[in-house]
C-alpha cells in the first residue's frame, strides 16, 4: 500500500510540476538572453564585417562630394623662347577640374543612398544574429524541459516496475506486464540519451551565432524557468503595415532604387560638358636693355571644356541606367511579395501554436492527468489492465512534450516575426 501511495504521489507531482498556470508569467531568463545577444553582437564576425562595411560606405559618400585634386604642371624650356621682353625659361601651370552643375550633388546622392543600403544590410544581419540566438535559446529551453520531463517519467515507470514486481511475486500481475514496463523504461532512457546529445548540438548553435566558445559558460548558467507568456498577436493588417515601414531588407532595396535614380539623373547630366579652370605663370629673364615691361612674367588664365559629342555612347549609358532602374524596382516589388508570403506563414504558425498552447493547457493535459490517475487507481484495485496504465502514461508524456514544443514554436515564431518586421514588438 505504501508503494502504491508513493506511485500516486509521483503521478500527481509530475503533472502538477509540468502543467502551466493560466496567468502570464514573465520569464526570469531575460537577463541571460540579453547577455547572450549582447555577446553575439560584440563577437559575431559577420555582424562586425557588416558594420565595418557600412562605416566604409559613409566615407565613400563624403569622398564623392569633393572635387578632384588640382593638377600642377612644371615646364622647363630646353630651348628658351625669345620674346621682346626677354627669354622665357620655365612655366608653372595649375589646373582645377569641375563637373557640370549638379553632377557633384547627384554623385553624392548616389553614394549616400548606397551607404543607406549598407546601413540596412547591417541591421538585417544584426537582426538575423539576434534571431538565431533567440531561436537556439528557446530550443535549448525545450530540450532542458524535455530532459526533466523524461527523467520524471523514468522515475514514474521505475515505481511502476517496483509495483509490478511485488504483484508478480504474489501472482497478481503477469510477466508480460513486467516486460512492457521494462521496454518502456529502456525506450525512455534511450530518449534521454538522445536529448542529452541534442543539447550539445544546441550549444554548438550558440557558439556559431555568438562567435565565441565562452558562450558555453553562459549557457550552462541558464536556469530552467520555462516562459509562459502568450502575447496578444497583432492583426495581420497591422503587421503588414509595420513590415512595409520597418523591414530592413525592404529599406535596403528601396535605397538601391534611390541610388539608381540618381545614376539615371547623372547619365542625363553627362550630356553637358565638364570644365576646368587654370592659371599658367611663365618665368621670363630680363634683357640687357632699358625698355618697358623688361623681363615681365606673363600670367595666362585658361578655360578647358570636355565636349560630350559621342552621343551614341551617352545614349547607351542612359538606356543602361534606365534598365538598371527598372531592374531595381522589380527586385523591390519581388522583395515585397516574398516578405508578405513569409509574414503569412509566420502568422499562421504563430496563431496555430497559440491555439495549441491553449488547447493543451486548458483541455488535453488536465484530461490526460485525470485519466492516468483514474487508471492507476483502477489498476491498483485490479479493475484495469496494465496496458491501459502504460498507454495513459505514454499519452501524458507525449502531450506534455507536445505542449512545450508548441510553447517553444510560439516563442521562436515570435522572434522570427520580430526579425521580419525589423523591431521589437511590444
């Protein structure tokens, strides 16, 4: 009788420890998750590379709005040029090129838009790493919870085995019942080993996302306090609006479109001539004569034009940039459609996992717990078959794992939704 009571206590304690409460509970692991994310953003090489690329593009934009360096030419006359006022010995010329009005600003707008594209590329890469950390984090929580549940059910089946041994010795249970429970025990032990091996795989995912093996120390300190916060999912229309306003990939493609528009404008401005202004100073020797302007050094002001007269080349360049603009606009539209499809899929999976969480928590798990308790009492009183008891235990185990898988999927899809939208959803 004492062993039976202990078994009943294990059944009740296993269920009560696993069944979540209905109220919203804020996870205590947010600090650990924040630490993992900050460590990843600091150490991940891909994120650092994208950040450096963005910083580099800023200076490229600054460089593009500056004039070309002036040229200085020094000429030495091997044969001196004789003039009325004296012999010319050497000359110095300074020349500064200028693009046609509006070209410099348009070129700057092009590179500034490309810099914006690199900025949004960085944000997209950063959000991707944050998602990978969150996804691995919630998967790790699921694995740890599954390990705990599996161990609890191993303890439960071990108590069943002891109970059957006692009944078998008194001819109140069949040997096949003892074999059944031993088979179930071996299956659960094998499942436990699989979960423990998978835990190592999740840690390797952390290392890849975070970019350092030091993350193992952080992961090992994570306390198992499974989150039970079911957020209200915004309407699909609200999410679509947010998506088109804040998604970094879409903003990047829009920046490419703006850059290409500037390139088209620059191609049109190429029909107008660039020019250069210059000054030439010529050193002249004095003559041995007393005359006006003797040895006077001439100064020459120069205007240089670059004539755009090869119109077939200019027309080809303009058409090229216009077709490139059409291409960028089509890519933008294609990105919109793809992101819309991704949002539809994430929204479906998020809503489906939320529905399953409520179903398991409010209906299936309480019924499975009640069924196991009832069948166990009936088996103790010889009114139920042991196979029914094993099936009830197996069903409860499956439902609990399915419940926590739904919770995990919900949080992973919420993280995927934030990555897609491009910001934290309140």
